[in-house]
C-alpha cells in the first residue's frame, strides 16, 4: 500500500502552520517530495549492501535483508529488450514498457535472460571483445554473454537476438499533489490518479513502503525549513531524521 500524498502534504502544512512558520505551495511540495522519495529509494541499496555484511536474525519479520528487499520489490520489474540497428551498430535497447504494460523509467539493471531461462553472463569491454578468441570462452546459446554500456546491451552470439529479456529496477514516479482551484482561490486536493494520457490533473502517491511515512514527512520538513528560511525547522527536522535513521540501524 502506497503512502498517500495528501496525508503527507496536510501533515507538513499542519506542522508548519501550527506556529505560523510559513507555507509550502503545491509546486514546492511536489518538487521536494519527489527529491525525498529518490533519496530514500537510493539509500535502500546502501542499506542492503551494509546488511549483507552482518549477521541476520533468523526470525519472521526481523530479517533486515528481507525487509529492505521487500521495499525494493515495489520497483522490481522485467520486460523485453528491443533489438535495433543504428548507423551500422546493432544492440538491444532497454525496455520503456514492462511486461505488465506500465510505462517505466529504467534505473538499475538486474539479470539479462535468454529464452526466459538462462542468465546471460555479463562481461567488461576487454573480456567481451576477446571472448571469441578461445573455444572455452566463446559465447554460445549455452553460455551467452553481453556487454552493458551507455544503457545499451551488446549480446553474443547474434543468433539469440529475438529472445532477450531483462529484469531491472525502475525509477520511482514523480510525486504529484494534484489540485483544482476553489471559489476563493484555494487549492482543493484532486484524489484522481494522474495519467499522462487521460488524467493530467490528478495526483501521484508516494511509491515507498508505508513504513517510510515518518521519514518522508521529516525530510520534507527539513527542506521546507530551507524554503521558508527557518533555521529552527531545519535543525529540528534534521535531528529527528538522524534519530530515525539511527533507530533503524540499531
């Protein structure tokens, strides 16, 4: 279940307005909220890498590796890589639409699969160019290989060009607190789901795991303090963010 964008925005406004600290416009909120979501999302990878190096409790719901992976699973997807030739150079283009029919922005590459069952070996440029020099290393349908550069996949052997899929992590969607304008010029929340083709005035919720709601609000308050130039808001929010992160790691 996603974190409701209106709940977060109203909470931020309530905290700011309680002591008449200032106001955060929807445009400011959307920009800051998108940045905060990306920061928390990117930190998942560092947190997972850190947890892979420490002992994990063998207890339901307490395994931190599994908990972080569950948060990342929201953004995991897969799709067909598209073979193309441009200017005499042939390669695979990473999917912009996943198997579920969703338009997505590619973020990090996972496995490259041949024929839905065999993992294609990833090589660096040197290994890829010299792979054909030996029978032991020459790519084949049994042991295919690929080079990944400039968000393009170069696959060997060329006989498998029509059976390549990739699993990957997509980028989170931008946050939108959608609104209409009321009779008094006030902002009125629009709960309809934003769609770039059919619903341009709707909203987009946070895609982060619901357990991140507290950190989302605190980080937005930190940025809002900078926007309204209130050092007390910045310092208080920064201290609470630090305490929340320390608690998660302890």
